[in-house]
C-alpha cells in the first residue's frame, strides 16, 4: 500500500479547508482574494487550528474559487460550506466554531445566489 511522507496510508483529515489565494491583475472589476490578505488569513487559520490541536483538519491555499467579489472565499469539505471572510476575526470564528465544534458560523456564510 502506498504511503505519504508521514508514512500514513490513508488520508487523516476529517475536514479540508480551502482559502482562495488567487491574484487577478490590478484594477480587476471582481477584485481578488489575495489583495484582501487571504494568504495572511490562511496562515492565521492554520496556526489557530494547530493551537487547538486539530490535527485532523487541513487548511490550505486554493486557486480561484470564483467568488472573489464576495470577500475572501473559503470552503470547507466534506460539508461544502462556503464562507466569505473579511479578516482575521472572521477566520478565527470559523476555526473555533466550525472546525473545532462543528457549528456553522451562520453570519459568515457566503451568499451564493
């Protein structure tokens, strides 16, 4: 059986978090998540998850998630929950509520209509 660099033979994540790291050209009508500091938010989420001992959660950068005009795009699987983050405070709410306790942060849900 194949193993990864950590010598595990199967995925060890209960949740997988993607934070958009896309960068569009300056002046783009839709904006982009990277210019809204998405990479700093990503690092904050990773550090918070680690501090809470959430070893079964993977937080990583994604390519464009197609909703940059809604704020920093973040999606969590396997639930398929989409969040629009405006800063570190929002990101830490998602980690402490959704990732640590399974409670969706209703006020940060992205309006996908």
